[in-house]
């Protein structure tokens, strides 16, 4: 498929058909995204293609398509592992800001909220060097929530709550005097993410949202607390997450989640479930080891 699309691009360019070449590039970006085993190389190729598409649609001009591609480019930059993370975030922020010169709540509220969500994520990454980005990120998330029509895009709504929760947790770390207040806000936001994903049957997203809520409950619990209900709920949430984050499908996430479940169970003297969580983590290690042996062969 990828070779065929690259060949098609060459043919369309030779035939002086830039419009068809652009469509083939768009399809190639999608095809590259479906090959996770070569993720980093494909992501770099996808970024290059998206940059070419931005130039093409801006030259027509086609502001709708240009805004769409700029938003997708921002997503790719935020997902990028290569290069300087802060520079990637700065570039993503610039692409979102450029897209928002055209996208608006009146034109398409869902598209507008999606671009705002990625703008907020870029701001939250840049908060590492300047706390002013925390305020900008919160403003963007609030604007996205206000713009998104009820039940218009449940997956996006859940993602906004999930990312917004992360932002509030970061703010809690930066402002220790108001830590309790911010963690309470984070818990409320995390519960909304869980509720949205649970109501709409988003199994994978629900697993990660439950783990996020469990972590906040754990952070809100003082070491001196004897048997706080927060820890019992955190344990249950982590074990629910492990029903989806299995060794076979999510080995790395399974290890992390199982280790956290083990710790929580030990805190509340639930040694039976602590043993179960430890065995689950071990199973993920075995699965990863077997996968590495298979790759080496």
C-alpha cells in the first residue's frame, strides 16, 4: 500500500496534477500511521508529508484543508520522540494557532474544540520552562469544553477531561500551598473522564482514565492514614484497568499498572491481590522477553 501510494505521488507529479498528488499524500499519511512497528520512521515521514500538504493547501488557497492539516501536523509533533521536546511543542503550538485563524466555533465546533485541545496540550508541555503556559493551557481546555456541543464527540470530550486532569496535577506540583485544592479539582475532572468513556464503551480509554483516577486518589492519601477508602477505590480501579491492559496487548502499560496495584494492595494489607498483581507484572515481563527473542530471530 505504501509503495503504491508513493508511486502514485510520483505519477501525479509527473502528470502535473498537484491536486491528486496531494490526495495521495494524505492517504499515505494515514497508511503510515497504521504501521506501529516502524512508528518513529513513519512519524517522521508523516510530518514531512504534512508540511508539504500545508504549503500546497495554503497556496490554493484552501483554508479549511490547510487548518485540518495544520492540526494533524500539531498532533504528530506532540507525538514525536525525535528532536527537542520543547521545540516540537513550540512548533505544534504555532500550527494550532495558525489553524485557529480559520477554525471557529461557528464554522465547526468539533473541529474548533479538537484544535484547541491540541493547543492546550502544547501549552502544557511548554509549562516546563514558563508557568504562563499553565494558564494558557487551562484557558484553552475550558474554551474547548464550552465549544463542544453535548454528545457531539464523546471520544474528544473524554480526551479533554483526561488531558485537563494531567494539567491540573502539574499545577498542583507547581503550587504546593494549594496542592489539596488542585488535587480535588483533578479528581473531579478525572471522574468525568471515566464517566464519559464508561458511558460510551471506550474500553481502552476507560482503562487509562481509571488508572489516572487511581493515581490521583493515591496522591491525595496521606501516608499516616490507616485504611483510607481512597486506597480501596484506587486498588479496584487499577484491577479494572488490568482487565484491558493485559500482558498480551499492552505489556509495558500492564507492568506499570500492575506495579502500582501491588503497591496499593500492600498499603492496605490486601496480600492476596498484591500477589495477583505481582504475577501479572511478571507475566508482562515474560511476554516482552519472548517478543524480543522472536524479533532477534
